[in-house]
C-alpha cells in the first residue's frame, strides 16, 4: 500500500524508530534481529514511496551495521549520498568512513580500507558545518591510528581537541570528549616513540 501523506510516513517512521530503540535495549540476540528486521522493512516501505529520502538511507545503514552487515550498510550510505544535498553529504561521508573503519578494524585482510576511510573522513571534514567537524577530525585520527600513522593521528586528534575547546568556549558542553582526546594524543605520542626505537 503506497504512502500518500506525510502523516502516514511519519506514523511508519515512528514505528520503525520504536523498533530500533527496542532492539538496542534487547539482550536476546534473536529478538534483537527480529526487531531490527521489522524496522528495516518499515524503512524500505517508506523508500518505495520516496526513494530519494536520504535520511531513511542513513537509518537503513545504521540498522544494517547493528545487524553486523557492513557491506549492506556501505550500500545504503552510497545510495543516500547520491540524492544528498551538498549540505548533507558530510553525514554520508562520515558514515561511509565509519563502516569502512569497522571493516578494516575487524578484518585484518582489509587494511586497505583504512585508506578509503581516511578519504571519506577528509570529505566529511571538507563539507561539514562547524558544529560537527570536531567529531570528524577525531574519526580521522582513529583511521590514521589504524594504519599506525602516529604523526597524522596525533595532528588530527589535536585539531579535534582545539575545535572542541572552541566549542566549550562558546558554551557547548563536549562531555568527556576533551579528556578522551587528550589521552589519545598522549597514547599516539607514546606509540610514535616506540616505533622510532
């Protein structure tokens, strides 16, 4: 049955979101899979009526990653990127970077995915608004660390830290991110020293 009104679409979207939230809280794996499957079917129902809704593609990618299906997550991010406005592209590039990093982290034969990851994060940084760019620098830092490029990892983490401190000066509370980045920078410096020995 096609979705004819935004009210119908919102109702389906709310059902999908609730299934996502339940799945995230669920402890039993079979129930988790079933709930994520329900939300995925609801998101796909919306896409049949509006295939260019890139927010739905982002939700599908997120659900696929929760289902441990990174290739499907990459595919969803790529489809969403095709219809994304320039101002939204950073979400997709960051998502593509996250999934590529996930693949490289868990499959040592796929270390070359770190190079793709770096490329995606650099594109996200280039297109990102001021309030999200610190996160992307932090992600870039982790990708460089995956390749054991400690200098680049440290520089990216330092850039993220500087941006977070600027946000804090403007009244935005970065939670524990500043402390985490300060520790990462120290850690990268220690790794750098060890590899030079």
